[in-house]
C-alpha cells in the first residue's frame, strides 16, 4: 500500500500532492515543503534537500535512512534518491499533476460518452504534450519518462 497526502508549502500559498512509495517512509520524513515563492528565501542544504521545478523538499535524512536501511539494508541514501525512487516525491510528475489530470478528464468528459476512441486518443495526445513540456521545463520525474 502506498501513502499519499496533500501538503501545504511553508508559506501556505501553495499545496502539493506527495507520494510515499510502498509506505516505507512516514509522512513526517518530509519536514519542509517550499513552493517556488517561499523557496527563494531558504538557505540550500545539499544534505537534506532536493529541488524540482523551483520547489524544494527537505527531508529528515536521519529518519529516512533509518526506515530505508531497515527495509533495504542500506543507510547511505541521498535526498535525490529518496525523491527519484519515489520514496517521498510528487504524486504524479509535478506537485499539481493530480489536479491537472483531473481537469483534463473533466474537459474531455462529454466526448467519453459519444466517442470513446477519440476520448482516449485526445487524453493520450494531450498527456504526451504535457510530458514534453514538463521535460523542457526541467521537472525531474518527467525527465524519466
């Protein structure tokens, strides 16, 4: 089972959907979440933070290494590995990917009832276009697809 949560950033102006793969790491491992606006005033710490699309996720690395070490026998995980292996990262490709996907499905919903093949074709096409755009913008998870 995987845990996911909707979490506000530190300044409270934005929210992100966070995914915890296989529920290995508890939600408390993500100690701070900074949107691009509040990230601008945060001192960077390579030992505990990862950047993605202007956002910063700050982890309690001691706790993360404990839980990951207990599960996998390794204790040298980096913030990048935690994010890139989805132990604590976005639910989707970006902090707002879930909302974006919902909007796309709602927009094309009428087509679903009249031409299912066209609905699927358009969803696929639009999603592929979005992924290409996210790759160009430098989003980490989009780059892996």
